[in-house]
């Protein structure tokens, strides 16, 4: 099953450039499998599906388990380098959520021509992510 992920243009740019290889989210689709295609919907001002990446693996960071720093070290995650988000910003984003999920991105590809949501059977952008059966 493929996924459409809403993402700010500044983060999409870093994914396409290969700098951002982990996208951090408060939720994660339990049915996601290695090799699924994740389409990137860039939020305003772009408001289009501009490309995709391949989902490679999932990191779960549990705020109640132990400190994030310890979890990063144990898993060998370079939070700043791979996620491109300073830890204080990530903690602010996490807010009251117990967990953060790292979506590992490989093979990012920007479309020559951005696609509309309608081409993927959507009338509005996903709040965070949404499954799609459409492949482009």
C-alpha cells in the first residue's frame, strides 16, 4: 500500500537532496512495509504532490521508555544529520505525544511535473499521511 505524506517544502527539499533521510512524525501507519512508495505532498505555497521516496525502515522513540538521547545512541541514529531537525525543535513538536516515529527515506525522486491531489483520488490533503492505491 502506498502513502501520501504532507510535508513542508523546506523539509521536502532536503529529502530530495538526500540530506534528510528520516522524517519524524507523531504517528505511523501500522500497515507500512519496507519498499512502500511514499508520495510527498508539499504544503503551501506549493500544494502539489511533487515526488516520492521509498520507505526503508521505521524507528520508534518512546518518550517514557528512556531519554531520547540514549535511544538515539543505542540505535545509532544521527538525529541532527539524518533528521535535519534540532533536538529542541523535535521535542517541541513532540509536545504531549508519547512517541515519535522515524520514517526512513531512500531513493527520493522529484517529479518533472507536480501532480494534483485529484490524480491520487484525494479531495483534500492529508493532515499528516494517508494511504493511496494510486501509483504514479
